[in-house]
C-alpha cells in the first residue's frame, strides 16, 4: 500500500501553506509521504475543490479541509501500521 497523503492546495493560499507546514512533520513521524497538488493548474480540480482548499486526501478519502485535523490524520494513518524491517 502506498502511504501518501495528498494536499489539494493553491500557491497563494496562506491556509494551504499553514496546513502543509504542520502536516509535513506529522506525516514524516507516521511514515507517510505528502504530495501537494495546485488545483489552479487543472481546471477540473479547480472546479471540484475551489473554495474547499486546503484539503487533505488519502486516496479518495477526505481527511480534513481548511485546517489540519491531526486527530483525523493520526486515526486514518494508524489503521495502516508500519511493517517492521526484518
């Protein structure tokens, strides 16, 4: 399973930057990668997410938007424990 959280973001959005700044160390702690997608680079994404950004997704599952919900991130990521390096 790929351990990646996606942030739907905008370059000029201060809420997006704040959320990403808080998410990066949390994701690293949990062993997950973060991919940031600029919704303004794709008209379909802009139409879908428009005023909801920032949004944190795990696959198709929306974990939070506007502000980082650390509890939701931990709960979701905790369902997929890291495998031991044996």
